[in-house]
């Protein structure tokens, strides 16, 4: 079974800065890591590979420095890696990113399953995985916590819900996004790290994936950040003392004065 894992390299910091001109994240000079949710996607893909004698390809869209994330994925048991990188991709929103990744997947190989982490920690939209599936016109299920069964042309998964879980069957090829409850990611092995150093990374540009220039990057993004600002700091609250009757009377008076009631 051939599995593709889509990952993202994200800033390893909570102090994320925004470019005031483009409304996009500033990534220069910031240490980057594999998006934590994508580690679970990598692990699940490798487990499927071990059960089915398959192959795993990891793919990311990003700047040249994202190659380090791909090599770490190889160290964790992935077979092949693809870097989708071009200045024309810069500033892409979730729609343009989904389009670009879908075009890259069409370019590289046949596949049975695509696995993504449920969301990226830098954007938290959880839109790209389902977006890629829609672009490829294949079934998809989000928030998968367990793969119940998988075989050629068919899989059964358990999807996490707020009030329980769903059991869903679907044909392959398909796409799933996974949550951290699905497994425990393994650490890179010594052999894996040695393999990752000498691995050949396939690099794809906009031209190689035959991307339409009006659908990629900032130009091809139907949504754009128009303004970025920090919320005002919280002001100190007020403590009301007295008997219950006095407290209630004071509170009602304050609420009326603020025009909230």
C-alpha cells in the first residue's frame, strides 16, 4: 500500500510575528520543527507500511529550509521525500496551499491513502487536509483516532467527536487527518538518521507540477489578511464587598451604568 504523508514545518516558538505588509507569518531567523500533529500522521503511515509491506512518501510545501523536516521524517521510517518549493508559492492561503499540494500529489505517484495531521500549530485552520481531498476529488475523514481496518480499496476508521466517536467506512484512495490519540510517535532510529543524511529529496517547482499561476501564492489566494493587531490588555477587575443584598444592588447599578442591561 502506497501512503503519502503531508507535513508542514512550523516555527518552534509561541512568539510568532506577522508581516504587516502581506499579513503572513515571518519565518526568517525562527527555529522550525515538524508540525507536532504531523508526527502522528508520519507514525501511522509507517505502521501501515509495516503491516502491508508498502511504501511511504512524505511531502511538504515550503522554503528550501523545510528539507530538514523531510529528512527527519525519513529518519522516522519514511521511504521517499518531496519538497514543493518555489518563490511563486509564497503567501498562499489554505485554498492556494491545497491546490498546490494536490497538483504535487498528481505529479509524483499513484497512492492508496493520504494522511495529514489534523491542523498546523501556526495557522490552526484544519482546512488544508480536507481541501487537498476536495481538489483531488477523493473521500476524506477528519479527526481520525483509530484505523479499524485497511485493505486494498477499503478502510474503516474511528473518528473522534465531541460526544463520542463515529465508525466510518470508505473506499480507497482517500485522505484522513489524524489526532494525537491515534498513536505514540517513535523516535528516529540510528539507521534512519543515517539513511536520512544520504536520501535524495525530490524538488518540485510550480512549473514541474503544472500549477496555474493564478491559483498559487499570494496572487492565487482568495482570502487575505487585511489587518493584524494585538487585543488590548485586560484591565483590572472590581471587587464588590458587602452583604449579598448590597453586592447585588451595586452590581445591578454598575451593569445599568455600562448599558449592558
